[in-house]
C-alpha cells in the first residue's frame, strides 16, 4: 500500500511507524471486506434458521464496524492515512470473494466461517509482526481483535457442529 505519513508528536520513530501503518491498512482492507461479507449474508440468508442467522450475521457486521474503526484510528494515530475506500478494499483484500449465489443458512455459515478463520489467522500473524517490531500497542490492538474474531467464529461454527 502507498504509505504516506503525517507529522505527529508520537514518539514512535518513523521507521517503526511506517511498517505498522502498512500492516494496519492491510488488516483494515480485510476487515472492511469481512464486514461487508457479513452484511451480504445478513441480507440474503433464507431457511428454517433465518431469524437466528439474520441476527448473528448483523452482529458480526457490527463487531467488524468496531474493529475497523479501532484499526483505522490506530494507524491515523501513528501518522498514517486510513485507506478504507471500496476501491482500496477491492484491490487489497486477501479474502476470497463472497459467493453471491448463496441463500441457505448453511451456505452462508460455511462462507462466513471460512472468511472469519482466514482473518483470524492473518490477525494472529499481525500480532507477531507488531510484537517483533517492538510495537506493543499495535500488537495489543490486534490481540483484542483476534479474541473478538475467535468468539465470532465460535458463534458461527456452532451452527455446523451440531449432529441434529
């Protein structure tokens, strides 16, 4: 991504801030994509478990609104520019494209659980990257996001782990 840094009195040195801004912008693109995927599922789910899944998918979208806000605000605090336009997200998201032909609850559960798992993996990698760079605050932010994503994945996967 195109890293431009604004002047700031933040005492983290610019050579340390620049890679963190890039890392945060990458996670921002993925998180915005995942939030929109959850909305896609929310709007289009059908079937006998409609209301429960409809509400769950909306909860996921809401949680991702909070994650994206925290990620964007952290990177701006480091002097970066949050790159959250749909064009940037489309170009930089590492998530698989969400299937537009899904209707069944199970289809949406499968697609969203895959996206959540992938985002969880990249977030844990971001924790490690930030930690190795000595950027504890960014690592802590990603740790908080990771815990939230793991919980959301658990809530979604509960719909496919039952034997009934």
